C-alpha cells in the first residue's frame, strides 16, 4: 500500500459525505503505509482504522478554520491504523495495571460463532448481553452448551432461525444487493442525511478562550447520547476528542460491559435517568432543548415510547441534529430489526468475502470491524452536518448503520495490490516518500489517573498541529457518576432534590416486559416445532420482529 492509496480513499470517503479537503487550507500528511499482505486479510485493516478518523479530523479542522481563520497540519501514521479498529488489536487497555474485566461473556455460545441451518446456509446469532442469552436459549429450547445450540439451529431453515433477536443470514455481496434492504442501502450514501426543517444559519457558539490557537473545533457544541454498546457511544467519543461537551445517558437499571464502556465512552460525562419517572423525563427534555446533537443507538421504539420522537424533539429544538445508530439503518425496510457488529458483517457479504463465499463464511480478522468504524462514520456525518447547519440552518436526521458501514468497507477498503496512481494535485496534499512498514505499530497511548483508577488506553490517531485531539477535561468517569448536565454546565443543578424511584416499581418497569418476552419466545418455539416442513419455511414474519 502506498500513501497515494490512502489519499484516494480519503477523497472518496469525504465525497460520500458531501465534503472535500479542498474546502479548507489544512495540510494532510500520511506516513508509514503498511503492506496489506501483513495482516493476511482480504480487507486493508490499516486503512479501515486510519481513513474514517482522519476524515473526522479534516472536517474538525475545517470547522476550526471557519471559526478562527486558522488552518493546521493533520498527520496520520498509517502503520498504527489497524489498532484503532478495536483497542485490543494493538494493546491491552488497563486499570491500575490490570486488564479490564471481560465479564459475563466467558462460556457464551453465541460469541464469534457461525451456525449452520437445516438447508445448509449459515446464520450469525448474537447475545452480547446476558438478557439476550436468556432469550435465545428460551427460543431454542436448550442449555448454553455450544453443541446443543448448534444442534437446535440445524433443525430450522435459515429464514426462520430468527426470533426478532440479533441474527442475520450470511449473504454474498450479490445476494445482499438483491434483497430489499441491500438494494435500499446501495441507493443511499453511507450515512443518509435528511433535512427536516428550515431555520436561518446557526452560528457557532461563542468561544470562551481568548486565543484562536487554544480554541477547539467543537468548543461549545453540546452532544446528548442515549446509547449503548460501541457504535453509538464512540461517535460521541470522537466528537469529544475535538472539544464537544458530551453527556452519555444510561437507563438507571441498564448494564454495560466494563471493557466496552471504558473504551467507547472516553471523553464523555455519564449520568443515569429513569424514564419511568416524570422528573427524569422532564430533565431529558431540558437537555434536548439545549443540545446541538442527539445520538441514540437503541432499537426503534425503545425511546420513542417515552415520547422522544423526531417530531417532538425538533419541535422542542429546531436546530437539533438527530443521529439514529442502527444495525440495518433507521427508516429502512429492515430498520426495526435488531443486530450488532457481527450481523453487519454477515448480512452485507463481508463474512462471505472474507471466507470462500456464503457457504464457507469466515469472520473478518478484526472481530468488531464495524463498531468503531461506524462510530467514526457517524461522527463524520455529524461534523459535515454541523458545517452545513452553520451555512444554511435547519434540523437534520442522520441514519448511520452497521450494515452500511460494512458495505462501505467492502466498497472502499478491500485489500488490493499497491497502486502507483496519484490523486489530483492539491494545495492541501503532501505526499511523503515512504516504504511499507514490515509490521503494524501499536496505537498512541495515554496514561492518567481517573476516578476508576490509573487508566492506560489508546489516544486518538490523527495528530492535529493546532487543535490536538484529546480527552479533556474528561478522560473516563464511572458509569452514572456525573450529574445529568452537559460538562461545564453543572452549576445550579440541585442533585439533593432528586428522589429515587422505589425498587418496588422495578417489577412493573422492567421485569414484566422481560418475562412477557420470554413467554412469547417459548410459545413461538413450540408453535414452530409443531409445524410441518413446508409450513416451517413460511413461518410468520413476526419471528423477525419480536424483540
């Protein structure tokens, strides 16, 4: 791989978001390309880990230039890129010298497994949280031993091996393009962006620093995240790297793995709210009123049932940028289907491409190749929309998706022999002569004391000469330890007046719904087992939709 290939990929990616490095005067420098053959992967992992974050840095730099008039130099070491697809690829993040716990996942039969069905096809089922393990085992009617799960899945046709739980049939790229969902996504940009109302141009917030050289690109921009897992939170993390004030809201009784939270939520405040409490719903609306950006990554309806719909949010805040992170894409034919990173790889054709076709699929070498990449692409869409909003005003709805990300990786980042083709000349382009590195380099690292202990983790990849990407003033806080306020806006919030909801309400708030779903899954399994072979193939579509 040459640096020319990196510039060409950057230009194509920016163009997909309606952006260009020609829109600013900053200089972009790529160094130390890595030969794709080192990874033994059909995907250029170095570019996947480098280009989306560099594109974010380019737009952050253009925002800074529009606010201060100052351009800068952006340098990306391509040899470190593959380490930014997943922090565990290039280092082991730690707290007080101990690796971050991998809790309640050991022995989970649904991790990194591809299951064969009765008709010889393959499906990927996911249960990355313990409640999903309960649901899958209830639907399958077996225990957690992997062999038992495989035997149960082999009883069913591939189009019925789904229960509205995270699952996807392994497609080839051609098969996927022929589905209604694949055809829909092929007709859209990587992240569809829809303007939903008109306002005058929205000026940038006033900057409190007295010097343009110490200001940050997103200073004063408030980002409200109601997210979980990786793709949603890491979009907020990327915006925090460039100075945004990011608040992550988690349900009072919500769970997140430590190894997920500690990586995906760097730079963000973290508070808990319970939307079964009137006061907490009211507080969320106050935050929405003040926010510039909303990011959520729960399944359709999970937040809307509490009143947080696009229409009501933009009515409350006419300049809001709303980003709905989904597996298949908000507003798409399959927009209400559940899924995680691996469903994106299975459905899009990536597993078929990495293996020997849809009947001999293989996981991508980077196990969560879509998650953090979707975070960068989601942030890139937000950055491009912030620029657009400053010029033409409006509120917007964005629809990043894990499957859309996987499709973009297959489109832009397949490993190919090094090309000598050069991109068009540009004043913002610097090509440094360099030979491919023999091996990838580890990520940049940051080590600092936090409220959780002494943290050693990755630091941002792109190096910006004037506005370094960094986690400041927050590096990492414990889940739920922050006030429900944007960082820097805590003054005046009276936490002593907040009353907890009685735990007696937990059964009605949470448990009844979970138990009802388990009962429905059991009934569906029993109904399916009672069908004949022909009837089984036509089992109702509701199997795909029950969450």
